[in-house]
C-alpha cells in the first residue's frame, strides 16, 4: 500500500510590494526622500524623463561605470601597443629604409581606435551588468496604470515587500502621506 499524501492548495500570487503614483517631479522627489528617511532601502523610482537630483534623493552611491570604461580604455591601449610592437618588432620584421621596427608615432592611430572601441564595449557591457539587463519581466509591469502612464506623464515609486523595514499598513500610509495620487498593491506571480 502506498502512504497517504497531504493535499496542498496551490500557492497564489504573493505580495511583491506597493506602487505609488505621483503628479509631479517635486512630489516624486519629496516622496522618495520620505521613503529613504523611513529607512526603506528596496525601492525604485520611475519617471518618463531624467529627473535631476533623483539619485541624491534616493541616496544612491556614485556609479562605478566610469572605472569600467577607464579599464576598457587602458586595456585597449595596452593591447594595441603590444600587438603592434609584437607584429613589427618580432613576428614580421621588415626593414624599410632603415626605419625602426617599432615607432610610437606610427602606432597612435590604431592605439586610439582600439582604446575607444574597448572603452565603449566595456561601458556598454558594464551598463547591462549594473542594471541587470535584459529584464524581460518585472512585477510592476502587471499594473495597468504603470504600463499606460510611466512613459508619458506620471511618476511612480515602487517599494518592495522584502525590504527589512517593510510594514504593509505603515508603508501604504507613508506613501499616501507623501502625496501619492494612488497606491496599489503589486503581486508577484
């Protein structure tokens, strides 16, 4: 005989967090500062255009992307110089009018181009890694208001429920007091 198994109900969607909609840039900045001052750290802001001062209001640290671009540029310059030196001085020594096998002025155009190429590739890949792209699905995409207005005329703040200081009632009240036009619960499926 087989042992009896307990039948479990299928788990439904769980709360991902709250999505609050704001009317203006000033309201968004004030709300983000209130959320940050409340000690919440797992939140994000969405705007239809770049908002000056949003990073500072959210308390975000400076990006390390310039260091990635610099590293790519240095690697490109070093690779170009070493490649040209190797090819001209060792791999294919060809004497032309008594010129040296390697000369820096001749190597500058290729060095410049490889520096720019690897800096651009490093910046592109670094940006994708830093932003965790490609992100084909995000729980806020389920909100009809977000899909309709996030890229046109509204500003949103999303607070995640897995934040250590998240309290369902308290966080909702915080967003409403901050001036949200509407606060909706977002579920993660």
